[in-house]
């Protein structure tokens, strides 16, 4: 099997799935409103080399709502959103990242895993291609479902800013 790599280019707000040297899929994303950065509490998307630590949500319905990486039992809808305008919606699936570069995105106050940085779904009406997240990488739910089924825990992720 050819090696897989997820490459996220923050300036272009684009994610590419590479299988070997070939681009197997490409999706628009939304990274952090605060731009790239590694420090805890910054609200920024961390750069550098990462791995998928764990895949969360396999087999759950489209638009499943997660809080603290656990499904709440809710399914996202515009009615649910109207009742909870303060929530940052984490939907459908989660690919939780861990940094690979000690002192840059791993360890101390720069640890991607401890910052709870994910690739996750968001409401379909949320814009893509515009940095709006709180640090994570948002994808359209259908794009995330496709990506989730094509990757494994341990696959490398490069976030270039």
C-alpha cells in the first residue's frame, strides 16, 4: 500500500490527500481565524508535522454533535443551532492530531494533542476557504466522511502556513 499524507496549506485554505506522490483528493477547509501558531490559548492552527492520533465517530450518523470528543446524542440542525448560538459545532467525525516536532508542536505550551486540535466537520452553511475556526481544521461533513474512510490513525499530516 502506498503511503498516505494529508497536506493542509493554510494560505490557500486547502487540504490534499496524497497517496504516494499523487493527489488522491482535495478539499476546501477553514483553519483558525487567528492564523497559524502553536501556543496553547492562541486560537491558532498549529503548523508542522503531525500524525492522526485517533479517529473518532466511525459509524455514527452524519451531523452527529460532539462535545469533548464524545457524541452528545444530538444531530445538528438549524433549529438546534438557533437554540445554541454560542456553540462551536464539532460534527460528524474527528481526526485528532498529535504533533511530531518537539518544542514546536509537541510538548509544553505548544502541544497539538493537549490543545485538542482536530480535523472535524462543521455546519454545511459554514463558509469554507475562509479562516474562521478556533484553531482546528474544519471540513464539510461529506468531505470529512470521505477523508475519514481513506485514512488511518498514524497517517502523517503536514500543516504548512
